[in-house]
């Protein structure tokens, strides 16, 4: 199993939680981004893959290379939909697991909100990433890794 992180927008706390899990469980972890991302010292299980700066290039690399049974961390719902369809377990940075049962609804809501923004409606953004989000992600990651490694 490989852990894939859509690193362009992943909060630092999420990356640090995954780094600790990767070291503890000796799991290959790949951060994919279109900019340089700092890697943890003394953790041979974490690597970075830098891609071109085009739109969604990091997403496409993850979608192409991740395999069924891998774990991905992304807040990008279209990417999550591609991964779920491939059998890749997918978490968002706030601890939600994307599944075949909920990804269609998430895509619909995302597309609806994008349509509103495209017409000039101010929809606001997500709330700031906080302590509760960090804890929810850590718990979800722990549960998911326990289940996948059985």
C-alpha cells in the first residue's frame, strides 16, 4: 500500500500526521505537488513528486498512479471521485472518507457551488482548519490504516 497526498493544498498538520504514521508503519508515502514541498528528516518512507504547474497536473498523476488498496488524502472532490472509482481509499483533510455511496452527492454540491461562483455569487470558503479538524483526520487515518493493514 502507498499513501498518496495531494500536497498542493494539504494542511501542514495533515502531512505531519501522515509522516508519523508512515514512519511507524513503514508505509511508502508520496507527496505530489507542483511546487517544492519540504520532507521530514529521518523518514525514508516519505518522498515527493514534483509535477508541472498546469491545472490539475498533480491530481492527474495521483489518479494515474494510485492503485486499488492504496490510500489517498485530498480535498479535491473530482480527484476523489476518480480514486474511489479505482478502489483507492480516499480521505479528506477533515477526516471524511469518500465512498461510492457519498461521492456523487459531494460532486453535485461542488458543481452547484462552482456554478454559483461562476455567476458572481459570493459563497464563502471552507472554515479555517482547526484543532477539531486535525483530531478528526488523525482518528480517521488511524481507523483506515488499521482496517487496510489487516
